C-alpha cells in the first residue's frame, strides 16, 4: 500500500509540474523542460558508468548537448540568428578528441554513445519546447499538453486492457508483459482522447484523430526501445530520482519517440 501511495504521489507531482509548467507560460515551460533535459541527459550518460566496457565522454556530452539545446532554444525564440546553429558542427567533432588521449578499446562505441545522447534526449525535448513557443502558426500550449495526455492515456489503458484481456505477446523478447490486446486498447482510448481534445479546443477533428494513433504507436516503440536499452545493460530502471517510477528517462521514454513524429505531423498539417 505504501508503494502505491508513493507512486501515486510522485506521479501527481510529476504531471502537475509538466502540465502546469507548460500551461502557465512560455518561460515556465522552457524552464521545466530544460530541467528535465539536464536530468535526462545526465541520467543517460550515467547508464554507462559501470554496466559496459564503453566509456562515453560524459562531461563533453553534457556540455555539448546542453549548449546545443540552449542555442536551439534561443534561435527558436528569435533571440539569436539561426546561423548560430553552426556551433553544432565543431561540437560534433570535439566529441572525437577525448578518444585520442585514452586507451579505450571501444573508441567508436564511445563516440557513438556520446553523440546519440544528443539525438535521443536533446532533440525530442527541444521539439517539445518548440511546440509551446508561440512564434509560428501551429505553436500552442495545447499541442504539448495534448501530446502528453495521449501518451499517458495510451500507457495507462494499454496496461489496464492488457491486465484484463491480454493473451497475445507483443514483443516478448524485449518486454514480456506487453500484449497485442493491451496495445490495441491503448490506441483506441488514445484516439478517444484525441477526439475529446478536438471537441474541447474546437480544433480540427482530423488533426487530432490522426495524431492520436501516430502518438500511440510511436509511444509504444519509445517504451520498447528504452526496455531494449535497459535489458542490454541489465538494469531495471534508468534512475531513482522519481520514487516508485524510476528515472527521468523511464517517464519520458515514450515522449522521446512521440515528440519528433508529432512535431513533424504539426508541420505537415500546417503545410497542407
């Protein structure tokens, strides 16, 4: 019972912080998401502290990734010219240098893990911020909030439907508890939430109802990919910062896959 209460309390605070930060203002949304970006990137590099022979450059990865994130946000806010993004090129090549001064047997793996942290954590979090920053026709606080609501709906109802009806394994090699029945149930309820968002916001039903299965499917793959990482490193959670839930990446795993696809869908919708 205590574990359930701790998990519920942590979940409530986490949801309140994410949704409250995004809705309250553009600045608070940036600050909240930047906080989770820092914690998530640090957590990512810590996964490789002692679990593998690989030794990515943690300090360079953090400094480079957060520099790219900050510059990208400033460009998005129109505070600096987009040409400043060229800074990313030297940062990319700087990630190679530490391998010249170490005796690591896995230099290519080290560099790949370092740079992948920027792709896996920094890029999706930046795109979530971009959905909130209101300097284009499609940006609105409703977009990231709607995305998170659908991701959490998919996760919750996939679990409940799977517990009730689940028999056929979805991806037993990576996540033995996931079932096709639970997956379908999660997608159905996610589409229902998409329709409710369209009704409540008076936005296009087509936009939200097509976004819902896209978000649900990408969220499932995000969850599976993180499960693959944890299984390969033989760990249960990516961290312990969220009691009852694990780490930051455990809570954002689905969002890290869903955000790029949802952002692309928003841009595509604006064009068509």
